C-alpha cells in the first residue's frame, strides 16, 4: 500500500489525544483469514443468521448450530492476529487504549491488548444453558455433536450473543464509559448496522470525540464520521501508529 497522507486536522487531534477507543468489527480480522458477515463472501450470504445465530435455531437443531460454531472455531484457531490488531497494541506506548469489539474471535487478546470489552461474547467460551457452567472451547474441541453438561446434562452452547439476545455482563456499559472518555474513536472494519453495539461510536461523537472510520468501503457511519480512511485496516493502522510516534516524541 502506498504511504498515506493524513488530514492535518487528524494529526492535530492525534497529537493532543490521551485516550483512544477502537470500536472494531469483523473487517479487522478479514486479513487474518476470518470471513466477515456481510461482505461479498460474507457468512450471511451463504447462511441465514436467523437460522444459525439465534437461540431458537439452536433449540430446534442444536447439532447443526454446534457444528457451525465448531467449524468457525477451527478457522479462528488456525488464524492469528494481523498487523491491524498488533498496531492497536503498539498505540499503548503513547495512549490509554480501550477496545470495544463486536468480534468473537479473541484476536485482540491474542495480539496482547488488555482493556477489551467483547460486546457479542466469545467463540472460545461455552456455557451450559441450564446451570450456566462454563466450558473452554479447547476441552470440547473434538465434540462433533452438541455436548451435554457433566454437572446437569444440559445442552452446552457457545458464549456468543445471538440475535434477539440482550448483551451480557458489563460489556455495553463499560464500552459506553470508554466512548464518553475517549478523545478519538476509531471505527474499524464494521458495517455499523448491528445494535445496540452501533450506538457506541454515536455516544463517542455525542461526547466530543473525533470519529475516524477505517474501512475498505463507505458504511452507515460514513456520513457522521469526522474522517474516513478507505483501505485495509492491517495496512492503515500501522501507518497511523507511525504518524503518532512522530507526533508524540
Ligand atoms: C438485542 C453472533 C435486545 C455471534 C451477532 C428484531 C428482533 C430482535 C432484535 C432486533 C430485531 N431487529 C433488529 C434487532 C436488533 C438486532 C440487530 O441489530 N439486527 C441488525 C442486523 C438489524 N440486534 C440484536 O438482536 C442484539 N440484541 O438487540 O437485544 C433485544 C432483545 C430481544 C428483542 C429485541 C431486542 C444482538 C446483536 C448481536 C448479534 N450477534 N453475531 C456470532 O455468531 O458471530 S451479529 C454479527 O454482526 C457479528 O457478531 C458481528 O460482530 C456483528 C456486526 O457485523 P460486523 O462486525 O460489522 O461485520 P460485517 O461483515 O457486517 O462488516 C464488516 C465490515 O468490514 C464491512 O464494512 C467491510 O467493508 C469491512 N472490511 C472488510 N475487510 C476489511 C474491512 N475493513 C477494513 N479492512 C479490511 N481488510
Ligand atoms: Zn449444566
């Protein structure tokens, strides 16, 4: 990718900034070989999310839904963080960095980031739908059919948030806190159409943050972003880090 020239206003904001929020979606993991949901070869093109990523689908056909997640976990296990995930870790040298991700692939954690909220849960965790006992995905790695809980024999499901399910734990309220505190909110690799997650960049904007979109194409958020940088996040984020390094020393 050619060397990017960034907008002067962005460089000024970056120089003054202390706290960054990275709000990420499936696009940041595309260069790690993980299919996005709505792109040209997206997961939802071939499969219907309603048929797979929701509780009723799971109860109707637990083996099919379990098998789909086992297939996705195999892809995640074979993937690794790319230069975009790694650049976000590097920003911690000069800024307080928060991540609010819609991704369930655990790649931000594997890259070494620490302040992460997983709005849609994580594919590497499972729990029993009856007694809520957690199971790590590695211990169930070879289960072709939906496994049953060793404590109560209940069905075990992936710990991801399905359509029609409320977000769990403090992920959303913590992400709102990040959004209110950040000076710049980078919106990376998301179509920004899934709610309530998509409220996070809007909250950041309402609280005065500078909104920078990084995507290979315009999205629902482009009209409200302060700055859209079109291209691959794995190529753009390292260049923004290099810019920050020159500004911050
Ligand atoms: C909720 C599961 C309250 C995990 C996912 C009717 C009934 C019930 C709810 C609703 C309803 N109508 C609407 C709703 C709300 C619904 C919703 O928002 N639907 C949308 C689709 C309209 N939301 C919910 O249901 C949420 N819960 O509302 O609870 C409630 C409860 C009961 C009743 C009513 C309300 C739960 C939402 C979570 C759903 N779970 N996945 C899994 O299996 O993965 S959603 C799925 O979409 C993923 O989790 C993903 O994270 C999320 C967002 O997608 P993106 O990450 O943005 O990915 P996408 O492919 O779309 O875009 C990728 C982008 O990257 C593209 O722009 C592309 O250009 C770009 N890109 C590609 N390559 C690169 C790149 N960019 C940079 N570099 C590259 N190299
Ligand atoms: Zn159980």
